[in-house]
C-alpha cells in the first residue's frame, strides 16, 4: 500500500485539511505514482572515465514495474556532496537507489556517510561476513582485514546479501523515503535489483502499469516528422499519452507512453494511436520497439526479411569502407543470406573489380548515379546475389565541391531486374555520414524488396 499519511502528502505539495470532493480525492489516489531517484556515487563517473550504464538499466527496470524515475544525479566521493545529495533526493522521491562507493578502500565512503545521514554506526553482520569469507575461500584467497570491512553495515538497516560479490546492499528509510545503497559493479547491482529490490517494491506498493511503444523511422528528419504528424500529436494529451522524439543519425524513434491501473486498456489505447498515425508515416517506418526489449536494428530487420524471402545479398562499399558489411555480419546467422562485399575505395578498383567504365568517372564522377548503378549491377554478378547495395560518396571532412559538397552520397539498390538509385546530402561529419549512409542503404533495400514506394 501507499504511505498516505500527512508527511507524505506534504512532500508532494499537498496538505489535506478537509476533503471537499471525495471523487477527486480518489481519482488522485488512483493516479498516484511512486517516484524514484537514481544517485551514482564516484569520481570515475564525473571525470568520464566510465559510462553510467547502471542508471540506464535501473530506469528501464523501474519503468517496467510502474515506478517513475524523476531525477538522476552523480556526485563525487565527498562526504558533504553525498549528504546534500541524500537530503535533496529525500525531498523529491519516494525511493532513492544509490550505486557506488561500497568498496573496502579509503576512497569508498558511501557506508560511513550513510551512517552519518541516518545517525547510526557500522556493525559487523555475521551473515555477510560468512558470504565474504566464502567468496574468497572459493578462490583460494585469504580474507584480509580490508576484506572483512565489507561485512560492516549501518546498524538498523535491512541487509541485502550480494550473491555475486562481497559488498552487500543496504535498505533504510527516513521520513517515508526509502534509500537503497548497492554496489556499482553492474552485474552485482543487477542481481540485487532483480532478486531483492524490485520484488520488495512490488510487494510494498500498489503500482500502476507503464506502457511504452516506439515507432522506428528512417528517411525523415525530426522537424519534418513533427510537422507531418502535428494534428495527430495534438490529440494525444487529452488521452493522457506522452510522445517523445528520439533522433539518431538518419533515424527518429517516436515513443508513445502512458500509465494506468488497467493494463489491457493501456495497451489498447496506445496501439489504437499507433494504428492512427501509421498511414501518415508508413513509408518511413521500418519497425517497432517494445519497451524492455532490445531495440530492433535495421540490419536485423533486413536480415530477417532476406532470410524469409530466401535472398542472397552482395555489397559494394566505397565511402562506407565496409561499415555496412560490418553491421550485416554483426547479426548471428547472417551467413545464411550474406555472400560478401567489395570495397573499391579508389576508382581504379571500381573499374578493375566492378567493371565501372572509365567514362563514368570522366563524365559523371565516382559520386554519381551512373557509378553506383554500375557497381550494383556488377555486384549481383560478382557474388551471385539476388539483391545488392552499392554506395559512393564524400564522407569528409575534405573532398567536397560547390556541386558536390561534403556529405553528398549516392546509393543504389538492386532487386528483380530493378536498380533504384538515390542521392543524399547528409552533412559534414565523417562518422555520421558513414552511419547515415549505411542506415539509408539498408532501408532502401528493405523497401525495394517489400515494394514500398517513396
């Protein structure tokens, strides 16, 4: 159950003296969500030495059980900074999940600061000491005095034993805010969250369902996409559906989100809106992402299509230098549909390996419709393939002209006696140009196979 006492309502800006409208009150209770804050402790995060993957993973897991993450922060291994972060978090959240700073060395001060904040002291927990001793004995190592310190926990805390390491988790409460401190090692934290913290949260609180559905698009920019679906988007607020635009090189993900206590109604509401918007942007959609599952990648989607159709793929990459081949072969089982790649970076080898006539370079240049169409045609033959992709462009930062600026790229895809060329001008960032070329090329082939016209 929720904590419905006076202090809890005060924290969220409510002071209920008299309930004038009982229906509105119960409506508020029904919509109440549990707010979480994620706090990472450690200088290594702040100086950019490591990436904070813990926060991303925890946020996803909490959303899946209906807990709303309202704040994320990182602080240094400094007593004053940690104490202030604890107090600030208490004002914002119902549960504060803390990672990092639980090692046995002097620079790890989370436990001692935890004790100071909760006005308690460190004591040895015998069960944790057994865990630590067993951990080292299995590895034929002696338990040192520093190792023994891992068994020290704040007096009065709920100890969460660590099955994957030596630093236990610690659960304490203050003014109806729960604080859970966990080790920063990802697989240790994930084990504690999965086995102990999440089940305990679900047991203690009545949580709403949160449902996300993400539409994956390619070939249209964020602003153009927003303009295209503007009228549809305007109607989402009254249905209590949020929409987020998540752009990446050459792609935009549209995430629809809503929460409620009826899971089937929530699912139906979101899926209905997806059905409404689909006709407006169908030519740009290449897939969908279910929250909590890995995001489908364009190379995976194309691979599944090639496998289903029984098609073999060949590539000819100039400006991408084999990057498309790398993406294709990163998918397990790609040998079932992928025959190979030629990377003719210089015109000499476009001529020698793919028989592009030298007149094409003289009259049109290597970055041209004529060049990629010739490359695609010969790639089909060279690899005995059913489908082919050929790319040639100016990745940059140099090499551009007024007629063909940096980012100019020609892509040709071939299937069933059709060769479809298309020109793009991506921008002046080399890596982004390579990524965007790869994404555009794979999606062009997908659309050609499915007979989706631009």
